[in-house]
C-alpha cells in the first residue's frame, strides 16, 4: 500500500515522511516517540532534532540551543541506522487539520478559517476565532488526536514496532 493510500484509508493528511526501508528490530515505546516528537516540534526553526536507532530502538535528542542532551553517535546521519523523528510539518499537521476541524465543528466558519490560511498569522487568527466561539479545548483535543493518528501511521509506514 502506498503512503497516500494508507493516509486516505485513515482519513489522515496524505503527506507522510518516506519510509525508512528497514524494519526496526527493537520495540519502541509510543510514549517515548511522542515525547521525542513533541521535543522536535518545540523549536520552530529545526533547532531540535531526534533520531531513532533502528537497531536498538534508542531515541537520541539533540538541540542547537542546549549542550546537555544526548551525545549523538558519529554515524547519526546514516539513514540505514537512524531514522529522524518527524515534526508537525513533516506529517502535514498544520492547515489541513485546522480546516478539517473547522469543517466539522465550526458551523458557518469554514470559509473564514480557509481565508485565514491565505496569509501570515493564520494560527493566531484561527485561535482567536476558537476563543471567541469557546472551542479552544475542543481544538486542542482534536489536534492531539490528529497528531497521535499521524505519528502512529508514520510508525506503521516505517515498520516501527510499538511496545505500548
């Protein structure tokens, strides 16, 4: 099954990071992967990176902003051994998720939200609208569920065996 077909089958955004081609030999904790994903997403400019060792299942975290994280192996750039943990952009969790939320939960607001995303500052305007409509908590739950589905699909596409 192609990545796009897998995404369509799960009603997920079609953009998924390309599979790594090699099966992960160790089970990986989904909770640990989620934490690494959140770490990568916490810095907008790519300052945070995380890598999954395909042989051991160990996750290595690196930040350009701090020196006290994991010491990265010398061969961290070897894609046969290490798989970079994606961020929200890699999993297409931005605009498509916001539009899906608007379509489902903001009656009469879809066109307004769609217009937000035609220029800069879209998320600030989107969240202002959500606050005015009392839908911020619902959005945060929706967004968290979309992130979990996308990360689990990424694991499946990359043949990552999850232990939890």
